[in-house]
């Protein structure tokens, strides 16, 4: 657009300056026809001057041209690309001998300019001209401030600038005019625009210094800009050292709105959905790099600081950033998995089903680091560190590390958006996470301890996170050894209802936990347990569970095997059903044998455990409670089994 405005402006300047010379030799009648023909050859578009053409003779003659029009591209929405009702200019003749264009006064009345793109994204400012004419236009276009025509006073009266881009859903109709600045007498350039972009109302207000300052090589060009798109607003105020080349940019920016993802149309940087935000920054330009420094503000309820840069280049621009949050609310990061804070969940499901925007995923390459501390979330967290590298639609989040109380959750996440249907891989480890902080603020906090480890390894493809997990393959495991659980917590879940009621009325106690393991195979989005066991000093619990990630369903049963007598300890399976958002827990009616609960054999369920311990690295070795549980299960004869002892392999270190 900047190039288009320069070329159209150049046409007007050439018409005026050429008129000053040609009138002397050709007269007004022949001038209009000759000048129009020359500009038609230069631009490849029909240029006409309907008149009147007049001159007020002196060494600085005033030239008047009327009825100037330029044809649009053949596919354009209007036959004309530009028209000017009247143009007056005072031209100093003597400086023309040295190639210097000096215009003490320019008046442009009723200018109208239409800039538009077709469905293929080609602008009407792309002129079909011979190579020599293109080279000539480039040669006379100003590259430096010193080459810009000297314009003393510029008056634009009742101007109109229209910009249309159907592919980007942009339709802007703006007024452009000049006004006398208060206290100076100089005419500032002002542009007031309104229209629509992506179906939202758009308003633009621009104020620039008088154009004579474009020639001042020592003074930066001051400007103010205010843009609003729907509920998103951007304001900028500062200077340009080299306005012709858009270099030496030094602006203070303020950006606010309901969702950062909606700024894409304004800043061309793909950002995730967020809650309401307000950000202040300093925008500067170094060579080709645009850099937002001193970022300060809030996104949702989280503070944000750091810097972000955009370097335009082929085939994609590169975005780099280092961002820091001192007080982070974990919910404000929901946009990275397809959630928008404040929006309702899709059909009551917890896994976001928002379609991944492949166009925005491929529009730029990124190298971003993010760190946070003092994190507010469902579990106590002490720090988050993440790095995002995006190249040609393939995003890798690595490192990904969340520091919990005496433990970490970390690994890598890969999202490949290079194909029509994106794919993802999750490789996450849980190491040494303490159980007590997870129950902070509950009645079970004081009597609950333990250390948890685990691993998640999934791969899938789909158009959303829900779609990816809905057909994922892989495995997951969670293991805890040592520690203690509140008996109230255990028994209110149905393990021993009578004793649970007694503890509620008296006081809570705790039971040492020998081992807890939940391991799943995942195939086509269905998680099936291969090990599900919980062992305390007085109760063994074993079971099976099927989890459907596509529909977020639960289907499982567990059976308590008390090691001591209890009136309410009926050997009846406890069932799990419902969905993630509305789970259902019940007691399976009928005799135990009729339901086949005897088939839930502890030794069978523990078979894969020996391989899990070294993979998960909870710190357990040959003498760990989980290893003891394996030996106990294998040494206890089952129906038709003979006692056997087996030497367990030493745990291997996971790379």
C-alpha cells in the first residue's frame, strides 16, 4: 500500500511539474493530452485530464489541473482507481534546472483513491508496464528524505481513501484531509477511516506532522495513530527517523482487548486465545527487524513482561520472544490447548475441541521462551519453563518443565501442522512429585503423604486436541510407593464404609501405603488398564479400567481384599462410569462370584509392574515396597498354581 500511494503521488507530481515545462512550449490545450498520454505509458493504465488546465505566470507559476482520472485494473470493482477534482500547485521553475522539485504550495481537492485486491490476492496497484518504464518509475521514486519533493504547504480537501481485500475480509472507507495545527499555522496530515475487517467494525485515526518535515533530515517525523477493531484497540505515538523507508521507528504502543488471538489482523503475529488483556510496549525497528521492547501488562489475571520481535523474510517471517510472568494463573494458558477463557466447554466435555488453525500455524516461524513463577492453579506449582520452536507449521515445545513441590512434570510436545490433518506426540515424565500439597486446604492434608512418578507417551492425529487424543496410541503409567493415605479419604470412596463413618465422627487417621500402580495401554483413543492396584497394610485393591478419550467416558471396577475382618467390608466390586465431567461411582450388586470378581487376581495385575519401576524412576530399588508387593503376589499360590520364587531383574536406568 505504501508503494501504491507513492506511485499515485508521483503521478500527480509529474503532472504538475511536467505541466509547468510543457505549458511554456505547448500551451494548455496540448498539455493535457500530452501529459495524460505519457502517464498512460508509464503506468499502463488510462490517464485522462478533462480540464480545466490553467497557469498563472511567474518564476513560481500556479498551475491548475482539473478532472484527473486513472483507470482501475480490468478486474476492479470500479472503472477508476483514482480521481482528483482539482489540483493546484505553485512550482519554482529555477530549481527544476538542477533536478530539485520545490512546491511552495499544493492543494488537492476531492481526491479519491481505491486500493483493492482480487480473490487471488493481487493488488490493483500492480501495474502492467514495460520493464524500462518500471525502472524509470523506480529511479524517480524517493528513497531518502532528501530526495522527497520540497512541499511547503499541503492542503487536502475532502479526500477519500478506500481499501478492499475480500480474501482478508477487509473493507475500509476513510477520509483523508489536512488541518491547521494549533499554534503553528502548519497543516497536519489527518486520516479518519471507518469500515469493516473480518466482519468487525474498524476505525482508524492518524495524525502526522506537516509534509515539509519529510525533508528535514535532522528532525524525526512525529505521528499519532489510533486503531480500533471491534473491542480491540491499538494506539501508537512517536517518531520515524526515516519515514520514507519506515526506518528509525520509535513508538510507544498500547494494546488492549478481550482476546489476543483477535489481534492477528492488526499485528500479523499468530497468538493463542486469551482472556482480556492490556499491554504497553516500545516498538522500534532495527534494519529489517521490528521489535517490541519493555513489554508490560496483564493477560487475563497474569502479568507479562519481556520482548518480542518480528523479522519479515521469505518464505515466512520469523517471530522471536522472551516472555516472563511473575504471577501466573494457569488458566490463562488454556489458549495453547484450544481453550478460550470465559467460553463454555463444548457439550460439557473437558478436552477442547476447537479446530487447529493450520493457516496461522504456517504463517510464521517462531522461537519463543517463556518462564513463570508464583503460579496459581489446581495444584501448587513453583515454576514453569517452556520453549516453543515453530518451523513451517511444525511446533516443538521443548523444554517443557513444571516444578511442583519436590518434583517435576516435564518432557516435550510436538504438533505437526504440515499435513492437512495435524498430528501430535506427547512425551511427558512425572518425577518425585509429593502427594501432600495436592490435598492442601482439604480435611485429608495432614494425614496424606507419598511420592508419585509417571510417564505419558501418546501419538495421534486430528483437527483438534480432542480429535488427536480421540485416536491416540501409546501408553501411560502412574506409580506411588511409600507414604500414607488418610483412611477417611480411602474409605469414603467405598473401600470400608463403616470405618469411614466412624472416622468422620471422631478423627482422621492414616494408613501406610506400600504401593500404588495404574498403567494403561492406549490404542485408538481407548485407555485400557494393564495394571491397577493399590496396596496398604490392611487392604489390597485391584481392578480394571477403560477410559474412552474420544467421548470422555469411564468404565471400570475395583475390588477390595481386606487383610483384616470388618463388618462393612463386603467383598463387592466398586464400579466407575459416567464421563470426565460427571463421573459415577457405585457398588455392584449381587454375589461376588456371580459378577466374576474372583477373576481380579492381584498377581495377574502386577505382572507388568517389574518393567514399570525402572521406566518411571520413582527412586525404588530391589527393596522398595512395590518390589516387595511383586514378590508377595508371585509367591502366593493361586487356584491351581504352585508357589514359585523368581529373582527380579535389577532396575535399568532410563535414558
